[in-house]
């Protein structure tokens, strides 16, 4: 009963075929004739619902049919398998059958002969399942695999980016590491060296064509050329060089190109899997690197860039920790400005300093751990999974990016780790190159900004910045109904001082005067060099009385100041004119005019004194 229940309820197709009479099966029997008899007289005696569903047929249509009947109706196509069944006693197969309506289907099954006690064949028992859907999926996968293989075959071996200036030779600004496998030469040999590529790598007979292609690209014309290269080992290979030109915002042209080795095409299942995975990783890396570029563009000061770099490293290298070091302004020591993950050991902190020092001295870095050099700017410690990446621009060291990767475990093949580290090296190099370029530009912009508003001699704000700041303070004072004090200061007899001691000493005096003024004001006050030996001070929130008191304090400081020169001390005095907003007007020209008039009055009264501008409409005569 249990067997009968299983037989009827199973999802697998079952059937039993029985012979009208047993067939003797021994050495004396003609097996071929016996099998022909069996195929004609063995009939389906039992069949379950699952098998009826497979063939889309009723039980009445199936019962009593012989294998010969099934052959003739085109239901079963493989007759040879039935011979194997009776010769071997069993048959496992995966073949194509047809349903009764002619629809093809794939069947997987096992047939077994049934014997009586005498060893004679009495029939057979079969179990089979419909695997059509699986076969369709397998065929779809094979088609998909063929498509992916075509994609992989179209991916070029080597990528380059070249800047095409209007005048001069092309400048190679990026080479993918694939150039080493393509030509046998290291990447470093191609950077900014067009002559090496043309004279040592391009085949002599094809140099004219290669130069002509470069000229077309320089004119902004996309170009594709097939020519020969001579590898480092002397082997000659053919490549297809495809360059696409993109114009930058500044008008320069940049060529994004690919070179494919067209000498031979060998792709495998492993390469297909690796290329797809690698492409996904590179796409993610490219997105994050572009995202980093966008975030850096929003940074106004250098300090804001540190967290951008660290956060991008966290996303690109999840199983890592590290630190960002920046060289101080004196270029004498590294400062750790940001970190993530596990704190770096003190011994490694020192090794970072040693690496930076060796790089600055243009020496090969040596360490007991014997790091593996990944490039001229990267050092890798295999035992500790540690990478030092120099952040450089034009050969100058700006900082060090240190990354520590977690141990993948003993089950992880060392060869796989090396390949992964090579991929990480490319990403780290892109990070440091991109950041170095941006950091250098940010510092340059800051330098230009400072130079635009600062006096180069005294480092005080210049007259241009003074006018902008004073106008801003006038607007604020008018809005908030608050005063603004103004001091106009002039060094007495400065021309005589210059004529007596020389202009270099006069410059030192101006610098010292700037220091005195800076130390005599509040943080919110603005000290400017107005011109020559004149200085102007803006005191936001200071009334006329307070401004006058501040001027007196400065006058006393200058009187007590001793300027050392050639083992003797020199004394100088100043004259100061005092004005204020709104006492002397709420317009820039008027308040400066009032302070200037007061300064003239102080000089006219004998110098070395403070003079407050008159609030009377009758102003003294201006100095010429």
C-alpha cells in the first residue's frame, strides 16, 4: 500500500512495462532478436499521473503501448538507449522526447530491467522527470555567456590619457599598468616621454604613421590606427590604437585612448568571470573617485579636505584603517591630521616619518620589514598589509596616506591577495594624484588670495582690502547704529630716516611698526598699510573717544620702542589722525578725509602727537 501510495503521489513520472511471457536471457540467446521481441511485446502496464502530465495524455491512451508503438508515433526518438537498457540491465539518460501533441520536451530518467527468479526478463521499470525548463535555462546561459565573451573580447588591453598641447610634444599623463604586459616595459618609462615610445617601442616602419595619427589627434580629430610594436624581449606584435579627443574648458585637448593587442585573442571562462567582477569594482571605484572630486570642489579651506579623503578611503577599502599625514609649512615634519579604524602603532608612526624623509632626500626607502615597492610613490609591507602612498605634486612631497588592510586569513591564497593589492594600488594612486592636484591648487588659490589683500612687506592688509573692509563696516554701522573708529598714522621724518640709514633699514622699520600695531588692537580690528609710511586702523564699535584713547596708547608704545641697528638703538615717533563714524560722516571718502585732515593737523602742530578731526563744518586745509 505504501509503495502504491508513493507511486501515485510522486512528482516524478513512473511507469512499469511487462512482457506477455518472460524472455530467456543467457549466453545461448540471440540478444538482438530477443531485444526486438521485447520492444514489440513489452507493454505499459502501470503509469502514474505525473508521467501522464508530462506527455499530456490520458491513461487509456498510454496503457498497452509498446516501445515500438512509441517509436513509430515519434514520442521516443532514441531507440539505441533501449538496446543499452537490456544489454546492461539499466539505462540513465537525458534525451529529447515529444508529447503526444508533438511538442518537444527534454526528459531525464533511469530505466531498470525486471527479472524473475530464473533470471529471465519480465519487463522494465522507469522513473523520469521533465527537465525542459532546465534545458531552456542552460541554453539561455550559454547564449548569455557567448554575449559576455564578445564583450570581453572587445575590451582593450591598455588604456592611456594624453594631453595634446598646441605646441610641442604630447604629454602622457596616465598609463594603465597593462602597458607592461603589452610592451614589456614598466609604466614609469612612458610617463612624459613621447620620444621613448616613438623611437624604442613603435616599429621603425610604422613611425611615420604613428606620428601622423598623433598630429590628427592634436587637431582634435578622433583617430584609429593599426601598427606594430617591438616588445622589450624583441617580439613584434600588432596593436589597434583608438584615440578619442575631448576638449577641456581651458581649450586644451585630452586624448582618451585604448590599445588592443590584436596579435591573438584568448579568453577563458575564468577571465570572463574575473572581468565582470573587475568591471563592477572599477565602476564603483570610478564613481567614488568622481564623487571625491565633487566633494573636494566644495571645500573652502584645506582642513575640510581631510575628512573628504578619509571618508572616500573608508568606502573604497571597507576592511582597512589608516591615517592622513600632511607636511607642515616648514617641510620639516609630518602632522597626522585625520585617521580612521585602528590606531597605527608608534613604531609605524616613526616609519612613516622615515619614509617621508627618504622621499624628500630622493633616496630608496629601507626598512627591516623589507617593503615591496609598488611604484615610485608607494611602498607595501606584505607581512603587515601596510601601504605608504606619497602625496606629491611636481616631485614635492605634500603628505603621506597610510593604509593598513586586515589579514584575509590563511584560506585566502597569497596570489589572490597580490592581485587584489595591485588593483588597490591603482586606486590608491588615483586618490593621491587627484588629492595632490586639488590640494596644490587650493593652496595656490589661498596664496593668490592672500597676495591680493596683503602688503608683501609688512604682511598687513593692503589699501584695496582696507577700502572694501571700511565700506563693509560703514554699512554695518549704519544698519546697527554703532560707531566705527578710524586711525591714520604716519611715521615722522621717515624720508630722513631712509636717507640716513638706507631703504633696507627703512623696510625693517616698517615691518616693526606693523608688528606694534598688530599687537595694539583687538582681533576684530583691521590694520592696513595705507601707503608708504602711512598706516590706517579700522576699529569696529569704537566711539570717537575710545578711538582717541587707543591712538594715545599706540603713540606711547611707539615712543618707548627702541629700534636696534648696528649695536645702537634708534627712536622714532608717529603722528596720528583720529576720526569716527558717524561723527565725521557715513561715507568712506568723508571719514578718510577727516582722518587725513587730523593727521595733517598733528604734523602741523609739531608731530609726535594725536589729533582728533574736527566735527565743525569748517575743516582745516588739507596737506598737499
